[in-house]
């Protein structure tokens, strides 16, 4: 598998782009003329820089409005092509992308265009160059790869081939199986892009909203399976126009690109096992059952406050780590680990972020296989020294550099709590509040990081993404998207803040970076839990009375039921499946959120309609003094 990426896909100057693309493991780049025009050096300099970075120049583009022209425009188009050929030869690339004409004077005509391409092929051949023809979804006469292929076929020249671009084919819903009838050696390169399903004109959609395969909603796997079936084994080249990527981190966008291609070919290989796809072998997407634990990093000074909070929620201190300053708090199937070690990643995380969740532990089908798959997809493994007899728990780095540990049932990892921990004796445990498991974990991040982490989770784990919802914070929009397994036992929400005045943005700014911001515990009976918490001295986040008037009217609730919600400060939502109850604690520190939820009859969502109300309430409670910090 040979990978390439268009230089327009990422930000930075030419040298920065090359460095990021090479570091991510690509074999080549497509050079966009505009990128090149702002570069100070000569075409020869650009070619040398690419080759020095170990990158081939897979093509030069775009050459526009070439085919089907009347004279004198036709003659001028050939003159333009010759000048581009000069540039390409100096740069050291042999392939020019010609996209279908949008010129108002283009006459069209399959044979006229084929004739033009035959002549262009002759001229290219004299210089040892090739031209590839791509159908733009908004071309004047040619918008469909089947028509582009007919022109290439009739041009009948070895130096003229077809360029396929998943966006153009899929944007118009063209049958991808038509690709299976094209000979592989006539396909000069394959460009890949995905996009979210948004209704808009194809040109605007393409120029601003493309994203990496797997990040959007288009059937790129089916497209690529059809390409693979032809026997095509040339470059897979990402051509992504995305406003956000152009302003994002070149390194992280380039790594996302490489991850997206590896995952794409992994999917194609599984879908078309007979085709023989050359992609690194790796275990299938990993089944994740749920969140087994969350681990807080804090220090001795702030420990009491965290422990007070956990006791208030009905957790009891159950065990202590055999060798580290780590304790385990437990309630139902929820494990909260509190790490006050004075060295290691927990400590450095505490120094940077203050008291924070720096690790989560996922229960997976196979922990070793998870790390193997994550590594194949470019994730960074984490290893640390363990004491004699202690478990080495497989882990990788996730959002904000935090850790994701993996536990399974098929190894000693199943006995993690017995092997690495010793029960704590004495003391009166607080009364349980009936919390049973972790319903979901919310991670706050910049809006521009959301696709990165969405791709991360969905490529490694057998999960799916839900539709993105806009959560209205009084200070701006927070984009929220969930990643879930099939049974709903594993749920993560990714919350992307656009500015610092939103609750999520404030948390990001004040705790210095993306991390877990939100823990939601499940209960089977929210009213019993609310009563138990009250006995523990817990005071819930109080909602504005207007909220209850609204919810009563919106759902046509019985007044007594609405009063009960109000008196317990519960939030309510309903979908086509069932009901959802939420109970929030006042925000903690710089906006850390503890929530208790009950899902009845398979409610699928996260209470998004309630978010504006609770965010307003949370902001009123936000402590001015800030997150405890070392
Ligand atoms: Mg293209
Ligand atoms: Mg929630």
C-alpha cells in the first residue's frame, strides 16, 4: 500500500508540510499549483525538498478547462499545458491531473474531448509524462467517472489515464460497481476523501467539508473495494479540502490521514478477502464492553476534597495498591482509582492539569490485541515499570496525552483488583447511593480535535458515532458527538468547544488541555438514589424553575410528576424508546461534571435538550477560586 496526500490538505509552509507528511509515514505528495506558487523556491527546489524528505511527487494539479474547447481557446489550452509540463519536469513528477472542464465555452462531445486527450497524450509522451483525467462533480459536460473513462478509452493513448476521486463519485451517488469494469492499468491514481452528509452544492461541499476516509458519512469503503477489485495497486492519495484542517496542526492532521488510509484498507481487506490487499495485518476492531475504571491524579493536599466528594456520592474506599500511593473507591461496578503518587505520569498530569482524570480503563475482549491494533493504526503505546508480582496493564495514549488502559477476562488482567490491590479495613463505609456502573465518560477538546479523536476511537474499537449535536452554551456552541458500542455498555461523548467562554472551553483553558471533563454514573432508580444522596449531605445542582415549566409543557407531564422532578432537581428527557433522568452535582473545580443518570426502556441519547438549562445552572455555580492545583 502506497500512500500520498495533497499538500493542500494540511497547514503550514511547504517545509512544514513536508516534515509532517514524512513523519506520518506517507510515501508521496500531490502538489497543488497554488501551494507551489506561494513557495519561494524554483520547481526544482520543491522537487529536491520532497525527495530529501523521502517523498515522491505523485502528481501535479490541477490543470483546468482543457478539453472540448473551440479555437482559439483550444490552441491556448495546449500552450498552457506545455508550460505546466515544463514545471513538472523541473519538479520531477510525471503525472498531471486534468479535471473536467467547467469553462462556459467548452463544447463537450465525447469524441472531441477524446481527440484533445489523444493529442495531449502525444505531447506528454514526448517528455515521458502522463496525464490523468478526473470527472469533477460540477463539470460542465463531464461529471461522472463513467463518462471520463469513456473519453480516456476513446483517447486510446498509453500516456492518458483515468483519475478516480471518491468524493466526486460518491457526492453524486454514482454506482461504485461501475469502477470494477475499468482496467487497473488505465487508472493512474486514486484520490480519497470522505465528507459529512450535508445538503449543499457539491462545489462548496468539496472545497470546505471534505475529511479523511472514516471521518465522514460517505461509503468510501465500498468505493475503495471496487477500486481494489480492479487490481489497482498504485498510490492512494488523500485530497482533502477542509477549512479546519488548513488551520490545524500539520502533524496531527497528517497522522490522522495515515491512520484513515490504514483503517480504510483494513476494512476493504475484510470486505473483499479474495482481492489480496497489501495492508499491515492487525486484529479486527476491538469489542469494548465498558469503562472498568477512571483514575484521578491528585496530590496529598487535595486528596481530602476528592475523597469527601466520592463519599458523598456513596463510594467507599475499598482497597489500596500494593506498592503505589493509589487507592480504589468502589460502588456497584464502578471503580474510581485515586492516584497521589509523587512521580510518574499521574504526577506530571497533576502538575499540568490539577486534580483531573488522567486515565481510563476499558474492559475489552482482548487487551493485548487492542494494543496491537492501536499500534498498527499509529497510536502511541504506554509502558511503565511495575513492581514484582504486579500486573503490566497494556495501555496507549489517548486524548490530551492521557492514558487508556485495557483489561480483559482472558488473562490475569481479569484479577487486576485482587493482584495489585489489598482491601482496606476499618471505618464505616458510606451508604451506597445505588450507583451501578459508568454510563458515559465525556471528554472536552477543542472543536478542531474532534475528528482526530472520533477517528481514533472508531478505528480501534468496534464502535459507532452518533449524529453530532450542537449543545447551546450561553457563551457559544459546543459540538457534541458520542461514540458507542452496540449494546450501549460503552459510551463516550466528545465535546468540542469553539471558545473559552463556554463551560467546556473554560475547562480546557483552565485545566490546560483536552481531557475527561464529565463522568456520568448510572442508577436503576434515580429517585432512590436522589434520596440516598440527600442523606449523605449531597446538594444537587439546582435548576431554574423555568426549566420545570418548560419540561412539563414540552412532554405534557402530570403536574405531580413535574413537582417531583423539581423537588429532586432532576432533569428529564424522552425519545422514541424511553425516558431519561439526570441529576447533576454542582460543577467541581474549573468545570468538572459529575452526573447521575437513569435510562428507562432503552433511551438512546444524552439529554441534549436539557444541556442549555444545566449549563446555565452549572455556570452560576462555577467556583470563582478554581480547580485545586499543586
Ligand atoms: Mg480530485
Ligand atoms: Mg451527560
